[in-house]
């Protein structure tokens, strides 16, 4: 993950804008991280994850087919 000072970030914004599509660009000021720059798709993912971060699911409220899918799931296998 690239780490760049705030002044350099401002001067080279176009370059770091392109870099953000590969990975988050950390921006520092006086040696400490003050923020990060990320591409729009990553921002959308972050916002979606943040919305669901406090979501609580109660197992007793899940439908039987959802419980069955969870029980049949294998660790490390992705969505079909």
C-alpha cells in the first residue's frame, strides 16, 4: 500500500488517482496517517460493509433453507 505525504498527494493527484484503482493510497501529514484515497468501487464496498457492520442476525429468525445452506457450507469455498 503506497504511503504519501499530503503535499505530494496534492501535487501528484492524477497519478495517485490512478494508483487508487490498484490499491488504497495512504496519505500522511507530519508522519501520521490522516486519510486514505480509494477508487469508487472500493468506496461503495466500504460503505456497504459499514452499513451492515452493526447488523445482528438471530439464528432462530432464519428460514430453514438458509440454516440448511449454512450447515452444508464448506470453509473456503466461494459463492456459486
